[in-house]
């Protein structure tokens, strides 16, 4: 992907209990109003179907997808447990579209928490008319930096780096 053009990653889940194709179609349609924006869709290995390729979009397959986060300016994502924690930990500004199906865990609660902390935005599926304004905000570098800082403020180091350093010292 060209580094001089902004890029967005869509990570909306496998589609087991919501119509991901229709949701992606609405999002891609809105994103096309930003002519330089590169649109990449994460395709889940356990998804119910392959994502069709919309014109001028790309598909990202693989695991973990978080190793590619630095290539993106922001993401639009469900608020599943793994995705939620990864985007916050890797400080990827995100518009969360939580899957509120009753069979799911509390994606809405996670997304609301991120928004309350200034570490992301929540967008309900029935309020897609706000997507353009949220994308406008996240295409602004200063706004992204504020969101990234708020994500960093939520970070809770787990001691893995310190433990690795001690092991390296013992082995040296």
C-alpha cells in the first residue's frame, strides 16, 4: 500500500449472527467519498463466507492481524474481546460498531468504555449516517494522536518485557 495515502482497516467479524456483507457494503459506500482512502477488509478464517472484493479495496487474511496495525491510520471494527483489546493496546484509533446480538458478550459495553475514555468511538448500526463525520475526525492526525494517547493511558503492562530481560541476563 502506498505510505502517502491514508488507510482504514475494516474488522467486523465472521458474520455468524449479523449481516456483515450488508454492513461492509454500507461502510465501503461511505468510505468511497474519501477519494485517497485505502480500504482494507480483514477476512476472518472462521467466517461464514469470503468477503467479495469491492472495487478499489483489498483483503487482509492471516493471524494475528494486529501485526499489520501500523499500516493503518484507523480502523472500523466490531468490539469482540480480542479485537477490542488489540486495537487499544496497539493504539489503533477505531470506530467500534459493536455486535449487539444477544448471543454475544458485551461488545456494546466495551465500545462504550472506549468512547468514555476517549480511546475510540461507538457507532450503532442504525446510525451509519454519522460514519462520514467520524472518518473525517480520524483522518485528522491531531485527532488520531489524541485517541492514541488515550489508548496508551489505558495500557496495563504485564511484565513480559521485564521477565524476558531477566532471562536474557541469566543466559548471558
